[in-house]
C-alpha cells in the first residue's frame, strides 16, 4: 500500500521535474535560435524557402477551411439572428467572430497540424540521419543554416495566413448571407464597418496570430530537435508537436483575450 | 521545384496576405472614419451616463461625427465627465445640447448632439453646458408608478 503511494508520488514528481527540465531547455533552445538569426536575413534565399515551406504549402488548406468556416458562420448566424429580426447584423457577427477569434485560432491550429508537424518531422529526420551532425562537422551551424530560418519563416507566414483565413471567412459569410439568403448588401457591410474597429479588433487579431505563430513554430522546432533519433522517436515528437501546440494556442488565446478584450 | 518557381509562389503568398490584411483594415474595419489625431475634444457632464461606453459613437442628426474617448467620475460635482473626440470637419455652437440616447430598443447607447444657435463654436477642451442624462428604466418605471398612485388618490 505504502509502496504504491510512494511509487505514485515518485511518478508525479518525476513528470513535473521532467516537464520543468524540458521547458528550461526549450527556452535555452529558442534563445540560441534567435541569437543565430542573422544568417537567415543576410541570405534571404534561406528564409524564402522556409516561407514557401510553411506558408505557401499551407495556403490551400487555409483558404478552403476559411471559406467553409465563413459559410457555416453565415448559416448559423442567420438562423439565430433572424429570430430577433436583426439578420442585417450578420456582417458584424461574421466579421467580429473571424477577426477576433476564429481567424487567428483556427488558422494556428491548422498551421500546427500542417506546417508544424512537417517541421518537426523534417528536423527529427535530419537528426536521425545525422545530417545535423554532418553540418557541424563541416563547420556549418545547423541553427543558423536550418533552424533559425525555419523559425522566422513560420513567424512571418502565420499572420499572413490568419489574415487570408479571416478574409476568406468573411467572403464565405457574404456568399451565404447576401448571395443565397438575401441579406441586404449595404446593411451587411455598413453594420460590419460600424462595429469592427481597426485598432481594437483587427490589430489585436493580428497580434494574436503573431504570438500563435511564434509559439507553434517554437514548439515544432524544439520537439523536432529534441526527438530521439529513431523512427518511433520522430513519430512521437510529431504527435507531441500537434498536441502541445494546440493546447498552447488555446491557452495563449485565453490569456491574450483576457488582456485585450476587457469589455471597454 | 526550381528556384524561380519558389520565388513566384512566395511572392503570390505574401501579396495575398497583404491584400487580405488591407481588406480587413479598410473594408471590414473602419479605418477610414474618425482617426485618433484628426479631431478635437469636448467635455460633457452628465448626471447619469447610463451604460455609455468608451468608443461609443457621437451622432448629430443621426450622422456619426465622433467617438466617446473617455468616461470619468467627477468626485467634486458628482457627475460623469465624458470626453468626446469630434471629427475636425464638424463644429458645434456653444449652446449645443448633448444627450445620451439608445439606438433601438435594446441597442447600444450613444451621445446625440443637437446644435443650437450660438455664434461661437465649441473649441478643444471646452465643456458643454447643456446635457441630458441617460434614461434609466427603473427610474422611469418608478415615476410612472408614483404618478399612477397619486392619480388614484386625487380621484378619491
């Protein structure tokens, strides 16, 4: 009995210590990545390749899911707003929901599962193939050559992806609301413009997407770099990337929202 | 994929993202309306501001002419001090009446300005003399009940 309790406490303690340990080394890892930034900006080709890798390749999924999220928002919003005789407020509902929350959050989740997992797998495989060690042998710093450009590529791509997501969503809401369900075009846009504020809503949404982009890329890179150099290790690392970054995005979203939208 | 194709795609992606940001800023947000710097401030003191919030619109004849910039409590006069940021294109006479109104039955509260006939115009930082407080539903109902009760007494 006592042995079982003892074992349980040991297990919990071990997990906590391990977690803190990993968090510490992740922070040191990110510090190292940021300190090796300059090469990526001196050789824009490296950065450009990473923007292509994490941004352009995620473009299709972002556009299509943004469109469908907007379509669903339009349908559901119309159903509910019609009951109160204010279907014209559909534009407000769709735009605020997308710009403030859904745009940054859903595109960050998609980004984590599309680009983040790919980054982890790439780094993990490079590590297990000893490509990273080979680079070090040739006196090429893998942080400067591979990891830092990956980080900044994801960092730059994410806000743009979120903006595209929101714009496509609003277009989807417009398609359903105005073209199919017959909400007045003028009312749709003017109510939207009257209630969406540039600094309060749009800029805060962009800030959110920047933070999410940094968090997701940092998690993906650390998990890839830290993964055990085996097939199983890489697969676990990819899973952990998607799970951890989804949790991190949602938790960060709560923190940021409570700072930004305080009800004033 | 060759190098130039990557360049092209990144270019398309970045341009698309910037267009999306621009659409969000101009078409969805109200970047084109009153900006923070292009305007002047006037102060209005209300006995009761009701549910007026910062950034609520200021309207005259139904047209948005500014925004509520700040809501404070004056601890000497016990009134609500509301700072209004008015677009510099619009000027209002000194005897303008400011009132807190509600858009629709359950809508947002806003400040309505009714222009007077004074020759002199309100300048930056000046205090609006005449104001009308927000209608508080409980007070209206209370007054209604009170009137009803006194009516009943006189009839007897």
